[in-house]
């Protein structure tokens, strides 16, 4: 199988497409769309987002050191895209997209009420990387849509949430499940 070489780049796809909400009061509440995000540690729970310095949210989060990662769904696709291409300097994104700003319980920032899962974050380090700064953060709270909690095991039903992903400039709904962690080595049940 042949390979073609091309310039180094960020070809790690797909990625989550999330809306990050920030601001200490209603007058500065903002939403930005982020694909450069992910988990960096499970104990303690930590994640990151990376933002360009010229983004309005970069200034807010640098000052407040708090934000909320809001998972997005197929129903939120248009709002997710719009919040990524419009600036909070020019628009109140909550009002413009008909989204509900809900005060987060553990950080001084709003959550997006329509998001099925909200991850409250406190910045522990801002790392300058080049085109983006990485906000390395501790997860201090997670809120899940009650209707998406499975009664039998108390877990969040990711499959029913209708989550979406971002891949090379396009948004996608998540497809069918191919397996689960450890399925390739699971012992067969005896009959």
C-alpha cells in the first residue's frame, strides 16, 4: 500500500465540535465554537481547549480563568457553526441563536441549557503554542440532561444524545457503534 507525503498538519480527525461558553455576567456572556479540545487526564479530571489570541472568548477566559464546554448535537449544528463564525464583539450569541444561558453551579460562567452535557472548567495553565493558546483546565463539575441518564446503570446515554463531530471543515452526526473498550479481548460467554 503506497503512501503520499505532504506538509505536516493537524490531520487528527474526527474531533468533537463543542460550544464553549464564558463570561462572568450576562453583559459579557459569550459562546465560541471549538474543535481543538479533548481530555488530557482522568484523575484528576482535566481537559483543554485551544483558542486563537484574537478570539473574543480568549480575552474573557484569560481574565476569568473559567468556562463551560457544552457538547453539541445534530439539533445544535446551525448554532454551533454560527457561534464559530460570528464574533461576540458584534453579537449576543445566546440571543441571536435562541439559546438559554444557565448559571453554572461550580464556575462563574454560563452553561448552554440546550446542550445535553455541560463540563465546568477552571483554567490551571495557559500555554502559548503558536497560532493558538491552550487552556489546560481542571474539570470541576459535569451536568447531564436528566432524560439522557440510563436508569439501569446511571450512565449518560451518549448514543441517544445525537452528538456531532467535526472533520476537516465539515460537521457529521456520529454513526453506528463498532464495539466497546475491550471488545476485542473479551472472553466469549459459555452456553
